[in-house]
C-alpha cells in the first residue's frame, strides 16, 4: 500500500464527518436562504439581514465582540509573556489552570458567572458583609462582556503563548547586544514576532463572541438580542427557517471575509499546542 492510499484511508473518517456535519448542513442553509415557503427562489431572506432591526442586533453583537476581544488581548498578552519569560512548560500546572476552562461545559462556566454577579450572588454577599454597597451588573452589557472574556480568554492566551515561545533567546540577546533597551526589544522584536499568534487569538475569540447565544441570553437576561439570538429565535421560536438561514448565510460570508483578512497576518506554521 503506497503512502497516498494510506493517507486517504486514514482521512476517510474525517472526510465523512466533514461531509455529514459541515458540508450537508451548509447546503441546507444555502437552500433555505434562497427559497421561500413555496420553495421558489428569492433573495428576500438574505436582504432582510440589512433590515434595521437585524442590522442593529448585528452591530451590537459586533461591538460587544470587539470590546471583549480587545480586553482579552490586554489580559492575555502579559500572561503569555510572563509564561514565556519564566520558561513555564506547557505541561505545567499554571498553564493547565488557564486551559482547564476550555475542557469544561460552556453553560457551566456561564452559570458560574451568573452565581457570582447576580443580585444575591457571591460578590454582592461579600460586599454586603463588608458594609459596602452592592453592585448590579447582571442583565447588562458589562455582564455579557465579562462572560465573553472569561469564556474566550484561554483561546487568546494559548496562541500568544505559542508564538512567544517560538522566539529564541538568541534573537532577544542579539537585539540587546546591538544596543536595544528592553522597550525597544519588545516593540521591535517581541511584539512583531508575536503578531501571528495575536491574530490567531483574535480570530478564535472574535468569531465565537460575535455569534454567541447562551452568554447574551443568560447574563443579559434576554434584554439584548444579538444576531446569534435573532437567528436562534427564527429557527426555534418562529420556525422561519428561510429567514434564519438567510441571516446565517450573510453572517457566514462575513466570518469568511474576516478569516480571509486575518489569514494574511497568520504564520502558516502557527499551531496551538495545548499539551
């Protein structure tokens, strides 16, 4: 058995999985997006994405996803840099603490935040016991952003850490030998070389945050209809699969455009190694 045939046989289960759970569902989405209840061709479902109500939900989702992504960068970069400078191995306990939430059920993580920030939650109980005024951030945009940051922060830390670990000490020492101070070493060497990891992290955080459903519903109390919530309602509440597919189709195209843009800044050899 030659190598090509062996590789094809090995890839067969993955190919079947891709066809059954990605390609075929996408075909159904495209079909419903461009048809109506009479199965006649129409572009009304796709155009309805630009309806003021739907466009507002998309803009709000885009805003919250962008803010969450920026916060994740601000928090993740120092953490990844500390890991890199301390020579922390990927199998160490500290790194596992940060990647552990990725292995837990997403709803459990959201419920944990809800338990912390609700009116009678843990944080308010502690503040009240200390004689301090309680906070009321549940069912607000701040709560949604907190949930997004907590949920997706590990996806920013890992690619950044992976990129920083690829920077050899010889490269940094060479910059210092040439007269660069620590700020110049960071701005001229470390930061430029870590951009591929940052872009990978942005993609891994921004896109899930943009399309999230559970976080905005549970922490926002259903008061904020993001584009993901609108699409969910069209499928599950109003049973309008055609409109839901039309909105999903435009959102998929937007995501492909974002991924195409970020792909130009991503290192082709960039990998996210969890273990």
